[in-house]
């Protein structure tokens, strides 16, 4: 018997944020996230010292999934960010950096956590109300009769992920494909309530990015041997389809929902094979043209179906079962018993295709909004990153249908929002405080910490030692290269603001980010200005960024409110 150890007492620490170790750990996490942020962000390699796969990325989803975190406060932060990313796909680094900035800035002030949390909530409410209002100067409505704004949004997401290793030409090509794939998922007869289809990303690694394409329907990868055995079928009408989610291999451990009845003295394997062949006879008598199976089909059943001119494709995998059901209109069959006629579906056309070194079976639907994005890239690492980025872009487009607007990117929303908050807290403090027991002095302190957190976040886009400026009219973000002369005519060095909406040739005045300056009312851009510059705009998903702002502030409040951390060491 092993020796029993006495239970250790739980470890209790008060005021965790006063610990130098905790502050240093938060600072390290912030440094990792900040260095990955934006199109010029630096890549990170994550791997286990004992071996295993290596992940090269700058995306929060891959970064946090592979980053081991042990401290309870860091777990709160990373879990909040991961939950946000799981719901909205984009804005993980934005959320993490802003949360760290808020915690750091507030700690320097010395106000009580209760006061800080109250005022942070008021400022968050001020931000969300402004961003949702028609008067918002960093929000652009999306006109779905034109693809320019949507293309800019997709292009902005692609260029913000340097590990994809795309050239400008490749970014334009993939952006157009993603938008086309998204449009193919919108039903033609869409009414007020739209149920979107699905885009399936099909891998084709070690090929040119420019060879990527989008096809309506579903591509199922098959071997060259399977391809040779598939007989060419041509019909004037549609093809009848049966879809099985149960194994048809004859394995007794996986007979699905049905029962196998075996008489005494009869071989189990023979009885199961007889039942499979009976199933095949029913499929033939029901005039089924195509049998698809998630798992394995017994060779004898395959041969039987082939002799009766029925195409059989197995090992299609669980990932495409739902799209296959949607494309074909079938109900996946989960037993070896008699099949109900209502379980069958159909497709408009069947054909084979070859892309690169892979062979595919192509199912073309009648009307269903499902498509396949055949995605190519030069190596495994770049392909994995590109796949994740394409999924993010497709999700951002779906969110844009629900909220048909986008936010200006390139740091301009953050600096514009900071200018707006400074103006409102100075000009209308009574409307913000609302009898919550806080003074105007406390409001000014927290507002400055909040604005500084937003501006530091915008400044994280600069990774090469350049200077960050803001203009005194729109409150937009401007970047100057490192080693620029100290006395200069700014329009000579600046070209366009971070989002690309405004040119330096306008009559603007600039000042360094976070330098002392008087509050001003940031002016609003007009939709016509945005549409004129639409081809060059850097944009962010409205829903994802708004949620990221809310999660960052709420998580910072939660961390600031922690009085004790109790850990069980057993």
C-alpha cells in the first residue's frame, strides 16, 4: 500500500495585484500580445521542449491555445480572450492588450477598486453608445449593393496576419475568393430571416496560393484508385443520393442503431455481410445513383453496387456530414435496417476533378448554399495560418450581415474614441457621473487612464521605432518612420492616416500621441468620403471589435476587484 500524505493547506494570497511577480507576469503577457499586433507584428514560435509540433503564428487563437498559463489572474485574462475569439473569431489581441493596459494604468492612480470599476463601466457605456450611434465618426455603414467595403474588410484581416506569407497579388486573389465563397452561402430566395449556408475549406498544401479557387457544392477527396473505379454517369435529371453515418464495413462492433439477427450455427461475419448485401439490393431497387459513407464500406458491397452502376464513396469523414446532408437534402442513415424513402436526397450533377496532385469527387447541388474553398499555400505552417485567417474573414462577413457597418482600422478608431472620451468627460461630466458617488476629479483621472490605454493600444501597431501622431480635427492615427528629422513640415512625411481615409494634404494639425493637448470635438467623416477611398481603407469588424472592447473592460474590472487568490496545492 502506498504511503498516505497529509493534506496540504490551501495557499491564500491577499491583494494579488500588489505582487511584483504578478505585475511582471502580466507585463510579459502584454509584451507577447503587443509584439504580435497588426500587419507588422512579429511571429511567435511555440513548441514543447520534449518535442512535438511547432506552431508559428501571430494570431491570438493559435497563440493562447499553445501558451501554457498557470497563474490564476492570467488564466482569467486568457480565458476571457479565448471565449471572445470562440464567439467572434477576431479581435483577440485587441482585447488582451487593452485589458492589460487598463489594469496597468489604473494601478498607477491609487483610487479604490470600487471607484475605478464604477467609472470604467460608465466610460464603457459612453463608448458603446457612441459607436452604435449614427453620429459616430469611426463607423461606416455597409452598402451590400457594392463589394468595395466588404473587400476592404477581408483584405484588412488578411494583411494583419503576416504568418500567411502572402504577396499583394495573393492577398487580392484570396480576398476575392473569400468574398465569393461568402456570397455563395447566401440563399437566392433569402427573405427577412436569412439562414446562411456553409463554406468548406479544402486543403491543398505545397501549391501556389494563386491556384486557390471556389466551387459551388462539395469537393470530396478520393484516391486515384477510387477515381478509376468510378464509372462516368450522365443523366438528364438529378442524381439520387444515400448518406450513411454508420459503418458499412461489416464490423460487428459498429452496427449502428439496428439489430443483427443470427441463427444458431451461422457465421456472424456471413450474417452481417448478407445484411449488407440486402441493404445494397434495396439501394439498387430504389434507383440510388450515389452512396456516401462517413466510415468504411465493405469491398463486397462496393463491388455489388459498382456492378449495378451505383457510385460508392466511403471515408468522407465527420467534418463534411452536415454540409453533405444540406447539399443533398438527405437524412443521414444510422442503421443497417430497411431504409425509409424520405432519407434519400439528390444532387444536380456529379463529376470528378483534379487540383494539384489530388483527385476530388465534386457534388454540385440544385440550389443549396454550400461551397468549397480550395485553399493553397506553399507550406504546412503558412497553410494552417491562412486557413485560420480565412475562417476569421468569413465569420466577420457573417457578422456584418447582422450589423451592417464596419469600424475604421489602423488605430484610427482607438485614437478617435480617446479624443471623444476626453471631450465628453471635460464638457459634460455631470451626464456621465449620474449620482454614483464619484467626483469629477476621479472621473478625469480614470478617463485619462482609459484614453491612454486606447492610445497605447493604437501605438502597438508600430514595431519599428517610428513616431505616432494624431491630428487635431478627426483624431486619427498617423505614423512617421523612425529617424525622421525633429523639425519638419509634417505633410511632407505623412501620406495617409492609419485607416487610409484622410490624406496629409488636408489642412490638419498634428501632435505626438499622448502629448499634452487641449480636448477637442473629433469631426465625423461623411459616407461619400469613405466610399471614395473604399479601395484603400483598413477596416475592422464592428461586432467583433465592440465585443472585444466590452470584454477587455469587464475583464480588467474583474481582475482589479480580486482581493484574494486561494490555490489548492494538493
